[in-house]
């Protein structure tokens, strides 16, 4: 629940996504035991009334709704206090309240399976009813244009065979197929058993779809039931990260205008990288306690009236003057720059892959996959196109615009080398966008410096196996920020957050100290700029301190900040005070001050050596 809340806040997507918890296999006589113990024993009438009071074998612990503070606090009531956090007092004992272990007479059945009908079957039926009644679930529209929401059931259980008979098994599989027809995915998370391994072949391989079975196997290769919470979070995070589609557009091949009614190859476009950010501050209405909406208007200075957008004029600087541009003129210029009025990708031609300069892309890359549900045959055509590009070792140059009123952009379509296979979309610059590097700005290093750099790189290279993204650290700023929000919302202590982005200076020096010193010695010494003498009090003080008084050693605090690359954390007045004490110039922006302080400390350290 906490992970889902954080994903919604950071990505600003999935605000309608709902999460709920349904307990199944519950004791149907829960709540009656106390009544039976205190009530007088009498005739059949009272036993009939007790039977009428028997409750359902399922219980909705959490309503299917977008998760929030109430969801988390309600679950925390059921969690027993841990060794590390004994302040969390358990208010509900779910085992005592709902478990059937105490009512089971069969000693051999250590998992607590009742002798009645399969409770899993009833749980699947109730889960489907919950999906139909939930306000956060959007069903397919009558027109069929809007697709329904994705619905998933996650079964956490230690019972690999909850059905007491073959009839119950057939009925349960039938209900699961009905859920699949209603576009509901089912996954199973095995919990530890008292004896033996969790055998999915008894029921769940028939219950789940082949795709779900493979996804569960990939994430939980160990079927013994040893379920780690980190594995579960990674599993849920995997599905949360899959939803990155920001547009779907057709891909038109050359000559598409001559083919009337050509639907093209329908593509889904996904962001390869999505930057996570902290939630934007909002203004809350004091009386209604709801978020207020901001609306901006342009006011005429002369009459005080509101200026409509259609009456606005924009100006562009040209030839030393201003040229007026009406919004209609801007829209017409955009239309002239596009091959098609609607969003699309138009393939212009192919070039050898070796000619693609990877330093040219202007912005973040995207990846495209075929969408066969909108245009039939897109998958086959997309695969054939990608396969032909790989065989001929070429990439495609295309024109892309995702919205009807956007400006077109030239992109490169490069076959992605992953197993799922897609086309990587790399934005390309036009000729006037490329900045040439002057020849005099290109330096040359001697062989000694090159060899020293190679030795340093070989010693400090980070080795990793598998996907590179798995070794990337989490954003420390977001971890601190959401830790603070959780501590306030849930009334808990603020946990310490480990910053994995900080450099391990001691570890790096232990491995490559000699290589770092050799590389530093091999670098050429920059000529010191000639300073013009200016008559100022600060200069007089600095000259006096340089000439008459010996320079004091730099404080260890500044040296530690330099080694940890944390000089930028100091304020501008502190940086200026340090530079002034060393007789250095104190003017300039903060970035210049930081560079100057780093240079002074660097010179101080190596001059002592």
C-alpha cells in the first residue's frame, strides 16, 4: 500500500488505481462462539437462529478503493509489534477472529482446509462482485472506444490444493475462466507450508493463464514457499513500471498517401525513463478542506477587462524589430511543418546503423511496440519490419508528432536488442541544431596521461551483472521527502534513510589511491591567470596576509567536504569567507565560488604532498 501511494505521488499516474484485501477461508461461525457459551441450551428454534447467523466464508478487510492513510492504519492494526518497533500495539488478531484452525477436526490437515465447498471458489465469485461494484473501476464504455481498467487478483496462500473434491476443482477452474473472460488477471503468491513444497500443478497451473504462470515463475523461482517481502515489492513494482505508455500512433510506410484508407502499423509509445518528482504543493480551502484550482487570466490595463486567447498577439524578434504573430498564424505554420494532421510516425527512409551518431539525440528516448488490438496485423508487420532492419543493419529516419497540434520532430527508429523486441525512438537534430566544435578547442593528451587514465578506469570500474538499471541507487531526496510525509501522516518516527549515491571515498582510495595520484601528476599544470591590480581594501588585506603573515592550514572540515564532493552544500557567504581568508577573489556566482574553493583545497593538499 505504501509503495502504491508513493508511485501515484511521484509519477502523477494511477490516481484512480484501487487496492483491496479480501480474506477467504474464514470461520463461518465467527462471533457465535461467545454467544453459544453464554446462551441457555434449549430447543430447535434457537439452533435454527444460530444457523441463520452463520457468516460468509469471505471477509472484505479493505474496501477496493484508491489507497490512503486510512488503508495503512487499518492494516497496521492487524500487524503484531515487531522486535524493533514495540510501540506498534496490535489491536486486531486476525487469526483469532477469522481462522478455521480451531474448528478443524482432521489432525492430518495441518493447513486448515474445511470439509465443505472450496472457499477459494467463493472468494473468486466475491472478488468479481467487488470489481463490478467498486467506484474506482471503469468498465468498457457502450461505444467500445474506452478500454476497461486492468483488474488483477493476487492470491496469497499456503494451500496448494484447497479443493476437497474433483467437482470443487472443476467448479473453481470454471469460475477462474469466467474471470479471464472478464479481463481479470490472476496471480498466486505461495506462503510457507508446514510440510513439503508448494505444488502449483495440483490446481493453480490450471487456474492461471500461461502468461501469469510464467510471470510468477520468473519472479518466484523457489516454490518452497519462502516468500521474501523484498521479492513481493519488486514483483508489484515490476507491474507498476510497465505502465508508461504516453501515446499510440500509426506508423506509415513510404507511399502511404497513394494508398487510400491505409491504417498503418499501430504503435504504442513508452517512455524509456520516467523521472520521479515530489508532489506539487497545493492550496487547500479552509472551510471545505478541498484542494483549490488556480486559474490565470490576462487583464487589459486600460479597461480592466479579461483578454480572450483569440485576441492575443505574439511577437517574434526579427531583423532588429518585432513581427506580430496571431495564434491562427502559428497554428498554420505548425500544420505546414507536418505530413499529416493527426498524430503519426511517417517513415522517410533508411541509413546504415554505423552512420548514427549517439551524441546527437536532443531529449529522452522512447520505445515503440505494436498494438494489434486497434489495428489487426500490426504485430506481424512490425516484426517483419524490425527483422528486416536488423538483417540489413540499418535504422529508419522518420517524422514524429504525437498530438494533432504539436510540431513534428525528426527521429531515428533503431531496433532494440532486447528479447521482447521494440523500436527505440531517438530524437534527431536538424542541421542548424548541431553545434560544431572548433578545432582549437580539441586538446591532445600525451601517452603518459592516457596510460594513467586507463589504469585509473580499470581500477575504479563498477562491475555488475544483469540489467544495468538494477544497480542504480534510489533517489535520496525522494526517500527523505516521503519518509517525512509518512512519519507525519501515520504518526510514526522518522526512519533514517541511507544515501546510496554518496561516494565511498575510503573504499575508492583503498582500491585506487596510487592510480589517482599517478593520474593527477600526469595532468598538465594550468597557467595561472595574470591578475590586474585594483586598489581595494580587500586587496590590501589579502596582500598583507599573503606577504607578511604565513598562511594557516585549511580546517579538516573543509578538506572532508572536498573529499566527499560536498562543497556545494555550503552557502555563498561561507564560501566567500573561506576564499577571503585564503586571499582569493570573492566575486562571481555560487558555482564559480565552489570551483574556486575546490581548486584552493586541491592545491593545498598536493602542495603538502
